[in-house]
C-alpha cells in the first residue's frame, strides 16, 4: 500500500482516524483549549449581541484564534501518531 488514496482509505477503515479524533478531543479538553475557545465565543456574543451574531460569523471569527491556541504538545503528539501509522503502512522508517 502506498498511494495517498490507499493510505487515506486505510487510515479511515482501520479506525485510526476515529481514534485520533477522540485523542485530539481529549487532549484539547485537558489543555484548557476548549474552555478558552468557549470563552472567546461568549465574549464575541456579549460584545455584538446574540441577535447580531450568526453561527457562521462566530465560526469565522473564532477559527483563526482557535487554531493558534492549539498547544504545540498536542500537535506533536498527533503528528507522532500519524507518523507511526504511516510507518506501519508503508514500512518506511524515515517519516
């Protein structure tokens, strides 16, 4: 197995994608990221008024902040899991 599509299919079919999504969710909660993003949403709603904010507006405004706020340790951990999966699938050790 080696093509991008085959690897992606294997990533999903093996359940690894679902496991990593659950791990990410857990790590973000543990790090306080979720609470921080919720607070940012509340502040925007309070500032603009609930009747003046759509969910699309809120997502557009919060997303850049939320992405920057993901702890580096969480990014590294997820990346390591992905590398391990790819190494198992491809047999390559230099990923």
